[in-house]
C-alpha cells in the first residue's frame, strides 16, 4: 500500500510539474486526501525522502526537491554491486560510457584540460619509474575522470566518478607489473595527443585499447 501511494505522489509531482521548493502537503493532509492511515503515509513519504523527491520542513510540511541522480547512484552502487555478475554489469557500463563519451570529450576539451592530461601522464611515468603502483593506478583513474569531464556533461562526468569510486576499491586494480604500466603510459600519452589534435577516430581506437583489460572487447 505504501509503495502504491509513493508512486501516486511521485506521478502527481511530475504531472503537475511542481518545482523544487514547492510546499506540497502535510502528512495529515495526505492521509485525508488519499484515505489511508498515517502509518502508510509515513512509509510512502520515507521512500520519496530517500530518493530526494520530498523533504520535511518544520511548520511547512513536505517540500518538493529535485533528486541528485549522481548522489543516489554513489550511495547505491557499492551496496548493489556485491556479486561477480554485478561487477561485470558495471564494467560493461563503464566501457559503454567511456566509448560513447569520447566524441564529446574530443569536441569540447578545453586547453587547460588537455594540459592537465599531459601533467597526469608525466606524473604517472614518474610513479612507474619509482614503482609507486598504487599512485599510478590513482592517476590512471584521474586521467579517465578528466576525459569524461571534457564532455561538458554533469551527468556523464558524475557517472564516471561514481563508477571509478567503485573500481578504485577493487583489490585487482592494485596489481600492475612493469610491462603493463609501460603500456598504460604509452596509451595514455597517445590518447592525450589525439585529443589535443581533435583526432576523433584515433581517440576512439586508443580508448578501446585502454579498456581492453576490462575483458569486454
């Protein structure tokens, strides 16, 4: 019953195009209008609060909010990704996200972002020479995050951050040998150059090469 009520309230907010900050109703008013108990209303409202759709305000009642999609995913993915199958699905999502976003990254990359790519690669190289493997992995993830930021899409960049936080926590990302590390440096250097030249086709080839270790190509 509470699930059904939560869906009715969500649909109502959408259909009436209620803006963020709009004072919706009190729980008492909802119970009266929908002819349900206060308990059911509280459960339904709790669901919508958890999604960031409603917020309780003293002396006002319930206020409409716009959910933060990236925050919801950031909170949810670590809890949901518990099996090998979940990991595989997230790996595919990351692959599709990065392959699909490279066109926008090449098109919209700002000069200072391209300079930062070069700095990251240079620092990665130094870390590998010193066998600072964990730091090299962090820089690899920072490189990919920056590429997604170049799309100028808040959702794309945010989604990448969510996924990378998940992949950063996996023990296998720490396992690099010297030959793998040198290959990563070459690929990242060439990708940075391709983006600088606005060479989309070469960038597509290179991003696929970089993601081959995800076992999806």
